[in-house]
C-alpha cells in the first residue's frame, strides 16, 4: 500500500447533530446553535499538516451549505472530500426517495465547492444495515465508487455483525458493484471488536486501540480510523435533557482525545481512503 497502513477519516459534523442527542435536539433547531465545527476541523487540519498526513473528510451537506469555505480549505490542504449525506438522519429512517434526493444534493453541493468528483460516501451513524442495503444501489446509481458505512459489529444503533471485515468489492442487492471499506474490527475468539476510533477511541485506553489496529494489520488488512471534530473539543456546551448513556458516550475523555490522536499519528502511517482503495486494486 505504498507505505500506508490505512485510512484516516473525519466525519465532519457538529456536536449538536450527533445521533446520541436526536431524542432531545430536533434538526429544525440546529440553526439556533452556535457552530463549532469550523474551528475544530481546522484544528484537526493543522495537526494533520504537522504530521504530513492526508485523510478523507466525510462532510455533512448541512455543514457544507453553511461553511463552504471550510470544504474548499479541506480540499486545498490536499485532503479527500467525501460525502456524509445531507441531514445526518439514519438511513433506516428514510425512504429510498428521500435518501436518493439527499445523497444527490450533497454530492452535487460538495462537487461544486471543490470542483472535483466526490466518489466516497459514509452514512450517518453507520446506518447501512441489513434493513437498508437498498441504499447501496442508490449510491452506485448516483455516481459513488466506494462506501464506508458498514460496521461489522453488534450495536444497538448500527452494525452487520457477519459482514466482510476487509475492504472488498461487494455486490449490491440489484447486482451492481461497489467498493466497501468497512470500519476496522479486531477478530478475537470469534468476535469482532471495534477498534477504529470515535467513541471507542475515547472510552478505551489508547493501548487497546493500538493493539487492535496492529492486530488488523497483522491479519493483512488495512485499517480505517475515524473521529469527529467535536471529539477534540472538551469546551463544547453540554446538551440539556440528554440521557445518561448518551452523555456518557459523548463526553467521556474529551480532554484526552487530542493527546491520544497525536500519539496515534506517530504510531501509524495513514493516508486517504481513496489512496488505500487504489493501492488495494479496489478502485
């Protein structure tokens, strides 16, 4: 893989848009929040620049409409811009018609801003599950060449536990081909353990993440790491009315994420998702 061990990815969304707060923050109220996504994303861009790392930024269409300069800056700094959909609603809650419209709109918006093809997609909350595999056909039909929405684990909100755990060419329900780069899991004693970042990176000790990623590499699979800009922002406002489990998942160890991330970038060699898939002859 030309020296790369995997893909570094960022899901560009703000703290008030996460699925954990969906039961207490209506999307119609998002405009009433003070955005923090631009500042936090630029902090990530500066950190990646300092380490010479290029990554893939899955940008939410809602953010792109309000912060077009941020999207252009991501591209200008040499990173890949990909789509995170438009409204950060789980695919399983949308009709195929709504999903297609949002997917098409977000792709066109991002391509207009960066003046380059956008070929990668990641669903909100990894919500392409067995119940929403139909979305894969829509992705192909709308011009996407790869997806990174399938998490091969058991979870209360997402996941396909028996999905293929290595990057591969999948066949959609209608028989079309699409490259899939699933979220990294360490296969241990018949179980898939999530080691690819996000809340798992914050909640578990760094040594667990590093062990898991090295186990993935030892099995001959490239890794994919992900996080959100709000995860390096311990000063973000606390959301009133959030459930205890949601608060735990969202706020635990925010103050430790930046230091852990710096360590991660020193321990592993990351690139864009596109570069990893090209190196693996999947694009």
